C-alpha cells in the first residue's frame, strides 16, 4: 500500500515557475571590457567570445584519431616506396619520381588541415555568450544555430572544469547547473581561468540577489556562512580522531578578512574563503583500500592462487583478469576524482576543488541543497571516517560525473563532517546540534528525540530496530538507518517536495510502515524505515504543512535578499 501526498509547486527550486518575459536581446559587436563591470539588462549587456583555441580543445581527440588513421597508412606507404620504389629491392632513394606522390599526399594533408582550421575558426567566431541581470545566454553553431538560456535565479551550482589539455593552455570550462536539468544545462568552453572565476563570482552574486554597484565601488558581498554546529573542532565520541590539520592558505575563523563586516565591503570576485575540510592523500588511499570492492578483489586473487594447484588445465587463473581490470579502473577513478579535495566556506556557499588530471571547482550556493546523507561504512569505522553526499537540483544521478559532483566530502573525520554541515545546513533548528548529529550517526534508542521502530516489530529488524528512526527539529527531519554500515539523512523542511506512506503485507502484520520523502534526483533517498503506523500517519499529515510553512519563510531564490515574509 502506498499513499502519496504531493506538495504544491511552491519550492523556489522547481522549474515550473516561468521566467519573466522579455524582448529578445540585440546582438551588438563583441566588446572587450573586463568582466568586473556591473551586470546589465539584455539590451545593454555586451556579447563576448570564448577563447580562440576552444575548438581545438573540444575536438582534439577526434582530430588525433583522424590523423592517426590516415597518417599511419601514409607513413608506411612513404617508407616502403622510398626504400623500394619498384618493389624489386632497388637501393633507397632511387625512386625520385615517387616524390610527386609524396607531394600529393602533403597537398591533401595540407588541404585537410586548412579545412579543419577553417571549421575551428567558424565555430569560435559564431560562439558568443552574454550575461544580463536575469539570464546567461549562449549562442553557437554555424549551419544549425543553437541558442541556450539559463535563468540566474534558477542556477543551482556553478562548476569550473579544467580538462588536462585545457590546464596546459590555462583555460577552464564554466558549467551551469539548473533545477531539474539532470545534466549540465549550459556550459562556456573555454575561458581563461581567471576570467572564468570572475564570471562565476559575478553570476553567484547576482543569484544571491545583489544589485549592480556603482562604477568604481565594490558590490556588497555577504559574509562567510555561520555555523549552528558548536564545537566543530571536537572529535567524534569514541573515534579517537581529532580535527583535520588546516590546509595551507586556510583562513582562520578569527581572521578579520573572514568576518561578515569586512566581507560586505569586498567585490564578489574577492569573496573570502575558510577551509572547512581537506582530504590528505594517505586518507584517500586508505579509504579506497577499505572499500568492499577492494576487499573482494583481494579475496578473489588469494582464492585463485590457493586453488591454482587443483584447477584443471581448462581453467586458468587468468579468468579473474577482467574483474581485476574493472576493480583497478574503479579504484583509479576514485583516487583521481578525490585527489587534492578541499571544501571551503564562502559567501557564495560551499566551494570544492578536486582532481588529479582533470580538475573541477564546484560552488553550491546556500539553500540549494535538497538533502544530506552522512555515511559511516563498516570498514571505515575503526578509523573514524565518514562520507557526505547531497542532492542538488540539476546534478542528478546521470550526466557528467554525477556521483562525484554530489559528494561534498569523499572521506573525512567527524570534525570535517561538522565543518561541511555548517555550510550546507547552517541552521539545524536545535540548540544541541552536535549531540543530535552524534545520536544520528552512532546512537540508538530515543536519545535526542528520535522515534524508533516499536518493540513489537523487532522481528523484522532484530539488530536495527532500536537504531532506525527519525527526529524532527524546527528546520529539518533527521532519519537514521543501519547497524554495521550506518547512515544519517537530513532533509530541510522547505525542501520536502512530497511524502508517501509505504506498507507491505508483512509490515501491516506488525503495525509499521515506511515514510518516503520526495526530493530531487540524487544519491540520497530520504526514508523513515518501519515507523509505528500511528506515528507515521501523524508525520505524513504534519510534514506537508511543516514544509509549506518553511517554504513561506525561506524563499531562497535570492538568498541574500531580505525575507519578504518576515
């Protein structure tokens, strides 16, 4: 049995609300003013072009493949013809007439290069972008024109991506994620790295509700996000692990540059940062070694070696080779994506940077996080390590690296978890946030207000019935599950987009049911497991009203504007 109670489309992150109508922008000649100028209306904002080598960076793999396909055959033919032009063992270089064939090959190759260069030039020439007060517009295409537009107040996150070749040229790609896109809604490829950072800061400032400052003055910027989690430097109870060492360049909490007053006078391009979590290489490697996939691979290899003497001739130990290659690929992907990970609090939200060959710099604005999950896998528990993932509208499970982009802490200590939560969940809605998080991850029973599975249903979960449950605060719902591998899911009330009761025949026999909360697509699936039926019904009826009131109080399209609802 499943009962749904959909929410009204009041969530500011939902895409149903249409944007303001406007006149199609006039396309003036490209200008070269610096990006620090105030954002303008559509009829005033200049159109700019991306970097001239952008087509080469986008198409270098295809160009290399074509060159290899043709060049390999041509090179072999040239060598054979020069060494033995008649095919009769003649001395090298006697076939001088063949040089005419070489000239033709060079001529054809030159013509191909000219055509490729012309196509690259036209692609660059017809690719323009414009940033206005309300939109980011991108026009591209030579034969088939393509016009894309993203509303700034619907921007969920902005990523700065640097593929390996782009890093060599000092360029970066700017990717915009919007609500309910599932994949990247729009991208600008490629800009100079400094230009991409300035453009990101300006767009985030506009998304925050800041208006253009007078010329020559810095636009007022927000202060660094505060934290409702007191004692963020404390270690997890029983973990024996203290806070991570601050990374180089971290801004101390007492630094005047990190105070709200001083930040308010800065241009958005100069927004201060405070590092809240960093992942050392040793910890990252240890977390990969302690993955179930790694353990299974080691067991499989040992089993193959032990059983080799008794295997028949028809069975080779090499049958495990495909599995080893797959495991090695997964481990390399985890190491490459988590290398040099750093998360920092800024007025723009949570800024993350990571990557070994291809680097990515993400910015998730405040209020865009739909749900948070804190996981403590069984093999990580002796080391006191945790993993934090979020649902953000626009990231979704698909697209380019959806799992990596949704991970805001690949592996960290309890202090790192609290530091990240201070940005993605600045108001936990309780005076005892540290105790609540501790009870959610490691606790059981009714400590800190958790409602657990009733005793009569302990036969359904003999080990987990006292642990699985939920707690409510003024701002969020906390749901915990798992005994060996533990998880805590946090859903802000205003981000609840729907709620459903689910009950199978066995659960009906024991008088329990599950409560599923609907959010945007992502790695987090909020669910209250095996709650008492009456408790679940009350939660079902009250959570919808609680979510509507929270959305009425917290409209975060522009998270710095004064709340109109007071």
